[in-house]
C-alpha cells in the first residue's frame, strides 16, 4: 500500500479524482489533543505558582488552584498525582532553565570578574521576572526546612557561583574569602529585596517596589556593593 493510500485508509478520507481530499485532511486535529494538554498543564502550573507564593505548600489549596485555572480538582490530579508533585513541578519549571543558563556562563566566560557580573545580571533579572519564586522559597524554608529546595538541584547554583569566586581568588582578581559563604551572601543580598518587598515598601513611601525604576536601582546597587566587596584591593 502506498503512503498516500495509508493516509487515506487511516483517516477515512475519500479519494477525489486520484487526489486526497486536502480540506478534510487539514481538518484532522492530530496535534490538538497534545496542544490542549500542554496548555492546560501550563495553566495549572501558572495558577499553582501564584497559590504557592501566597501560602506555601502546606497552606495552598487545590480548590483555589482549580478556580484560578478553570479546571476541576480531578483534572489537576490527572496531570499531577498530588499537591506535592505539583509543587515540585512548579519548582522544577522555575529553576531547570536557570541552572543550565548559569552553567553556560561559567563554561563560556573565562574571566572571573566578567563571569560574576553576568551571573549577577542573570540572577537579578530572573528574580525580577519571576516575583512569585521568592515567596515560594520563603515559605519553603519556613514550612519544609528546605526539603524540596534540595530536590530541585538549586544547591548546584551555589557551587557554580563558588567556583567562579575560587577562580577569581586564584587569579588575584578577588580578595581572599570563603567562596561558599560568599556565594550564600551574594544570592541573599540579590534575592532579599524581592522576598521582602512588601515590608521594604515602607522605607520608600509612595513608591512601587517592583516598578521597573525601583528594580533597576536595586540591581545597580546590589551589583556595585557585591563587586566592591570581593574585588582585590
């Protein structure tokens, strides 16, 4: 049987003067179910991210996630077997690309000072465009003592940053310091602004902490402070 005849046979189309009924062929929604599943899964993850940022794993309600998404709870459990599995998927989606991108910077940028600046810019920009993640990580520390944080592979971010700091110390670009402890302080200084913006807003009455102007100011101040603190005299 020819390839064309197989298509006709499998789709139930009729031949028209030796040619396939192309309009009918185009109407066969072969990719639609896959596409719909991807969109539904993404919508659930978006809604879950909002809910976990607000309440953490223990406080989040699947009813609220379902309401945000417009699906049933049963549909959520169809895509994600449990609330814990959904939580892990939210974290994995948030950080899988970030981890690989940081690794690419480490691998491709040989000069430690430039590598650190690029990592800072990337890290701060990621926090800017993913404001829910800081809230999720805050709840993760309080509620789960970092159980799921460890499972995401996020700890490797500290290792990658510490490696850049070690290289900078060896080259003489950075002063002598403890690389891992400094990596923790760098990430903390960068992320705290986003974690605590609802508290910090009282220091700048009338300003929106997550406005482009305020975030840009934070990125500039954080980068300058970090670089001044680690560069060799």
